[in-house]
C-alpha cells in the first residue's frame, strides 16, 4: 500500500517574516455556518461512491492517472464532493503539480464550500503565497462550520503573527493547543512568540513542551538551544543538542548546529572536533570541509586550513570561494607566491571577483611592487569601465602607493558615472584628507551623509577633523555625539569626543572621555592606541599632571604613532621642563 504524504508547502517556516500591523480579531463569537439540507437521491450517491471506490483501488495500485479519472466522475455525482476533490488534490501534490492542485481546490471550494478540509487546504495555499486576508477569510469560514477544528486556529495564529498582532496570535495558538494538545508545532509557535518578546523563561517552557510532544522535532530543539545561547547558557544549549543526538545519532544537521554554536562562542577546538566527527561519516562533503577550513582559518591554524580547503577544492575544482580562502591562508603566512597564484586562478575563472584583486593589490604592496598592481588594475578597468569596483581597486592601489592625487582623479572619474555612491564619496574624502585638502575632504564626507545620514564614520571624521584644526568646535561636538549615538561603545569615536573637549579647553571632560576611549580600545583589540595615548598625554600636561603625561607619551612612542617624532619631542620638552 502506498504511504500517503501531505505535500502542501509548510507555512510555519515563514513565521518570523511578519508584515504590517493590522489587527486580527478574536474568533470566539462567530456565527455558525450550517450546510443546507439537500434532497438527496440515494442512487446518485451510490454511483458516486462506486466510482470513488474504483478510483481508490487504482490509487492503491499506484495508477494515479486512472484514479483521478474515476475520482472526477465520483465528484460529478456527489452532493458534497469536497472529500473527493481533497483526494484529487493530494494526487496532484504527489506529482508536484502545484497549479493542478490549486485548480482542483478552487473547484472544490466552488462546488462544496462547506467542506472544512478544502477550506483549510485553500487557506494554506493563500497563506503560502502571501494572500493573508484571503487566507483569513477561508480559515474563519472553517471555524464557522466547525468551531472545534484545531488547524483553523493554528493558521489564523500564523496570520496574526505575520501581521505583528502577537496577543491575538498567542490566544489562537492557545486555542489550537487546547483542541489538539499533542501538536508540537503549536507549542513551538507560542515559544517563538515569547522569544520575540524576550520572555525567555516562557520561551524555554513552550519549546520544551514542543520537544516533549515530538521528541524528533529538530526545529524545537534548535529554538530551545537558541534561547539558551542568547541568554549565555551555552552548556544548556549544547545539552539540548546532546538530547536530540541521543535519539538521532549522526544527524548531520544537528551536528552542524552544534559546531556552529561552538564557533559562535569562540570555542574553535569544539567546533573543529565536531566537524571532524561529521566528516568521519561523510568524508567527501565539500560544504563541511569548507566550514572546517574556515574555522581553522579563524583559529589561525593556517596549515590545517589549507589542507582542509584543498580537500574541498579537489571535490569542486572551480569553486572560487574555496580558492579565495586558500589564497587568504597563504597570504596570512606571507607565502605570497602561492597566494598570488591562487588569486590569479580565481580571476581566470571569474574576472569580476573583486576581492581577489584587492588581495593582489595588498600583496604587491607588501612586496613593494604596487606598480604591477596599478598596471593590472588599469587593464581591468579598461575592460570593465562601467563597473564601480574596478575604479575602487585602482584608486586603492594608488592610495597605498602614496599617489593620492592619482587616487583622487580615479575617484572623481568614478563619481561622474556613479554620483550617488556612498563608498566612492567616502574614499575620495579620505584621499583628500591625505592631501591635507580638508575643505574638499569634509565636503565629500557631507556627501556621504546625504546618501546615508547614519554613516557614523563620516560623522566622526568630520568632527575629528574640525577638532584637529581647532575650528567649528560646536559642530564638531555635535558630529561626534551623533556618531556615538549610532555606535555608543566605539573607542575611537570616544577619543574624538575627548579631543573636541580638549580643543574647547574643557580638560577635565577631555580626560574622562579619553580614559574611557582607551579602556574601550584595549577591550576591543587587546592593546592601547598610540594616538589616544598622545591625546591623554597632552591633556595631562594641561592639567599639570606631568608624571602621567610622561607615562602616556612613552606608551604612545612604544606603539609607533605616525607622529612619533613629534611625540618624542613632547616627551623631551616635558622632561626638560621638569629639570
């Protein structure tokens, strides 16, 4: 006997893609719809049943085309053909014929609008295609016919969730649970609602109930582990997957989730161990090899990264991303000849793989051969004059070669073609800054802000430039504070704020902000910043704390600032003044 499968597309995977905010009303006081009484000819019903029975025999014999012929005749003679059309729709689903399924369900709706199965199927199709209001009408009608039908409440809850009406969605899912207490999906969706509200204890409760109702429901395990991870309880999150893998040992999807969780928590050894376990049972899985190679790369285990990525490359020799990260691994080890070879392989396969060109430019810069990069990038720009990225890579090469005027000219040509490009305006502003053409630099940063008012770097750059020049200090303060609203814990922005206060003569506030900046930067990158230390030294001088000023200048010099000679002179002057 053929095992039947329900093939309509699942909608619950789309739950988090809510749209709009229209309110879905409650459904407890809906007028009941009753099928009208019909004068039924028993002979006609018997004929319908006979054709249905013959169709079912053909279906059991896997003769679906014959089955559908007999089912259609059965529907023709039936007074309530909804169940027959449902069976035909099922067969269309087996064939993967979605249009045929939709047409037969529409026919069923027209001829038997009182069949709740047809209404639910039609509603699901509408829901999957985004016709939420039409789907809602169909599910509401199903409830009017049978107030105890659980699926209708479930899908109405989905609609409410998608419309951001979470209170109504919760009440509908609760109704579904009450009518169908063993349905794991409803508990799962209630858990999603609570997770979306950041009510994590409640989310854990309902995801756990979903797991209890269906111990093999991986989505519920994933959601439960996700809540534990969000709340910082990695041990509990991993235990959730251990429970699942105890029931489904070797499940590659779950094992990959575990590896990814280790990776996100920066436990690279745990991630590597898990991927190695996966590869024991699926040694030629290119995607898993790629993922393992990427973790080795992140863990700075470059030899292992190359070995693993090259194994993936053997499986799919033309995969440019695999080649790209092999090149990156060679580059990180300063094995530049092999890195260049790999990036050149990529450009032959995909001449517009722009990141490969950027890496080539960097390597040529390290080798003091930027002239080669410039020649190459000019050729590529000539081949791709309408591609913004090739202007950027050529200008970047000029910039790295300290040819800032040439970089400016390239960016200006690019902007003639792409005048709205935020990236081009930003990079042109940097090039002008390198030329100490601050008026044009600030003008370009303001163009960046026209394109994107939330570009925090542009705000900070304008503020810091004004502060460094000692002009427009009120505007500088406003700009830097705007940057900090966007990125409140950015230590470099905090340094700019401190420098503005310094230039305004508010040395106490300057010291406070610069000290916070130093702490944030050390926390972020593991060491201090030479410029921040120099600013702290200058501020301590103004506050007559010469001991701390000397200490900060020494720290700045040790880190090798661009203005090293100037900082050395400040320290020497300070030491002379103390004598």
